[in-house]
C-alpha cells in the first residue's frame, strides 16, 4: 500500500530507496540480535 502510494507520488526511484532502507534495517536488526545472543551466552 505504502509502496504503491510512493510509486505514484515519487516514481520508481522512491521504491528502490525504500527497499534499500528496509534491507539495511533488517540487516542491522539481525546483527544486533545475534550480538546480544553471543553476549548472553558467555
């Protein structure tokens, strides 16, 4: 829904930017979770 709205307003470049931001956020969240798991295991 939001992607469709962004596509209409900003064009395809906005969709690529949102996808990249989402991918970076997911990677940061996963790395943070694994870091906490390693610290708790010590």
